[in-house]
């Protein structure tokens, strides 16, 4: 099976500093590909480089077409939805306005989004800035899911959320992954175990491991070596305060 | 009492002019992060265009007034849109260069206007209703003040409707908060850039024609002198906040009028107010705090 997204020798810079050294990996057209790595190794910057939010060089191919010279809005229009780290909802806009802004197609998937997150329908007129972290994450996910996409890129969706909400977000991603492939940056090993089919491990701006998720997750020594955590700690962030 | 009323309404009239400039400045800065030093030139060219129309159609007639306002608005819009498309857009994401290019444009256009209309103020030989006064509580108020206030209120109302009821308004409000995220939702934010410039140009154009009535003359320096106060208004109101610009326009202009009349130091008071705001609330009255 040929890859949906191919990243080859990606380098990204921001504020004159190189934040992605040399990253290459592939994302197949189905399932969840998880990107792992310690804090600050360049996972978020890799996503931003793919999207053109950071200046980048290298080759990025999406469904056979080069996208590494395209502006961000075109890349997203071509079917790559992005759920950023820290959610980045528009705090001054209502929930409904956040979603309306994101909806690009003639028939936005309001029903799907509201079925997935019923709270968002109830809170349609509420300003997003007044929502809890978990609710904001739902807005951010809903902004991506309201369109039919060909790939979701989701950056640490469970960061800073209470365990119950982490489960809900995991549930929503599992549901979404049945119809669209996901490139998921995540540090919570429980969530990764539940969702990921494959893993890409980044360290110091380079890919240091790729393979099936199970193979890595069943190998505590390897996890310890690559991520600096023991499998007893469910969340790598707990090991790195 | 009549002095108080006169100062207050004259202040409101001046505040209206400030708002017509500051609203565009604030939206442009809020969305694009560009301090537009060329904004005064939009106003000046529109004022000259309105003046030329008035000269031909009859500056003291209603037709002349409305036609000059219309032409001023169109000239401001076209000038602003071309500035964005030809000078700002090619420097996308290079904010310092963008600001420098607006500084250059403002200097060059002042020289150009001097070449065409001469360096000295041209006083307007207007008579008719705009030059007459209406008594409000015993104070004789020049009628052009009312027109300025009404125009500013119309522009404010139109902008509020536009920002809250249209898709582009939504894009602009979102972009003021987080421009990168707007592009990451698949939206070409550059179209909104051209749009805010154009809207700012319309408001400044109307302001230019009204300013020429308020001061009774047109001059190549008309825009530049108002721009300084409009910048101050924008900073006090909070960069990117339309409501902030409206409140600060009135506050600054009324304060300026009263301080000028009673103390003779209106401009100094404005600068002091700016200093106080910068010390106590650097993000401005309604601006969002820097992250
Ligand atoms: N906008 C930015 N400005 C300056 N440095 C940045 C920026 N974004 C990322 N970096 C730096 O790049 C490195 C990688 O960051 P990031 O991609 O966020 O890591 P991760 O997502 O793996 O935690 C870090 O050293 C971080 O400090
Ligand atoms: Mg990150």
C-alpha cells in the first residue's frame, strides 16, 4: 500500500532557529500513526513544518502531489485538518462561530460533530474563551471534523485534561479514525495503546524509530530508551515534569 | 453652559474624525500587525478629491457635499486597496518592511500632493448650511460637526454589522485573535487583508472630506497631522479593538478641546493621557493583553 503522506528530509526553522533537523516518515491511508518523543524534540514543529506554518525545506507529498511549497490554507483545503497543541480556539468567538469559521464545504457535518460532542450544541452561543480545557479541545476537534478530510493531524489532544475527559477525547478520535487516517502526536501511553497502529519516534529533530505500535509498546526497555519513561508511568509527561 | 456644550459637541465632531481614521488603523494593525503610516495619505488624497468635486459641483450645495463624500470614500478605498495589493502583499510576513513601505509612501505622497496642489493650505470658499450654526442649549454649533458625528456613527454601525453578520467579518475577528490558526483552517487570510485596507480607506476617505469642512481647508499635511492623534487614539483604545477606538476617539478629542480652551495645552494633555494609559494598561482600554 502506498503512503498517503510522505515526509522526506523535512527541516523547519522558526525565529531563525532550526527546530526540525531532518525528519522522514510515511503515513499510510488508514489507521492511526502516532508520533512520539520527549518534550521539545520537535514533534509539534514537524506538524507545523508539514503545514507550512513554519518555514521548511524538504519534500512533503500528499496523495501524490507535492505540498511543500504550498501556502498553509491550500494544504488544509487539499484535505489535511489540523488540531493544534493547546487547542487554539478563538476565545472571543462563540462555539458556533468557531465551527462556522472552520466549515468550508457546502454541507458541513454539523450532525456528526454534534453527535460526537453533544455539549457543543448546548453551548453554541457561549464564548469559547469561557469553556473548560476539555470543552475547548472538543471545539478544536470539531473544527477539524466538521469537514470531510483525507487526513487529520492532531497534536497532544489529551494534554492537561482530566482522566475522564482524556477517555472522551480518545473515544472521539477512535470514532474519527474509522473514516479518516490520523497522524497523532501524543504522550499518554494509554491513549497510544488504544489508538495507534504505527509509531514514529522523534528525538532531537530526527526520526529514531518507526514500526508497528504493538512492537514498541510491548518492549519496555525500548520505550525506556527512546522515550525516557518506564511503562509503569502511563503518561510520559508524568516522568518529565 | 453654552461654552461647555460648544466644547463638548466640537470635541465629539473632532472625535468623529479621529474615529474615521483610527477604526481602519486599528483593524489593519489588529489583523495584520502593520502600523499603516500611509493612512493619512488616503485621507489627504480623498480630501483633495472631494475638494475638486465640490469646486465643480458647488461646495455649498447638498449635491456637492454628498458627491464629494462619495468620491472621497471611493478614492480612499481604491488608494488603500492598491497600497495593500501592490506594496504590502509582496512583503507578506515581513512586518518591518511593510511598515517601512507605508512610511515611504506617506512621505512620497505628501511631496506628490505638494507638486499638484501646492504646499500651502487651500481655504474652502464654502457657504450654505455646512458653514451655518445650529443653537444647542444656547451654544452655536457649526453644522458640519453634526455631519461628522452622524457619518462616524454610520461607519461604526456599518462596521459592527459587517464584523458580526458576515463571513468576512468572522474571518477578521478570528484573525485579529490568531491569524495563523485562521490559515490553518484553510482560509486565505490575505483576502481579508485587502478588505480591511479597503474598509479603512473608505472610512479615512469620508474622514478626509469631513476634515476639510471641519478645518475649512485642504492641505497636503492634513492627513499627517490627524494621523498622529489617530495613532494615539488607537493605542489608548487598544490595537485591534473597534469599540476601543470609538471610546478613545471621543475621550481624546473631548479632553483635547476642554484642555485647549481652559488651559491652552490640549495636545500636551493627550500625550500625558497616552503616557498614563501605557503605564497603567499597556494593552489599551479594550485591547487584549500581550500573551
Ligand atoms: N515558535 C517557536 N519559537 C521559538 N522556538 C520554538 C518555537 N516552536 C518550537 N520551538 C523550539 O523548537 C524545539 C521543538 O519544539 P516542539 O516542536 O514544540 O517540540 P515538541 O512538540 O516535541 O515538544 C524546542 O526546543 C522549542 O523550544
Ligand atoms: Mg509539542
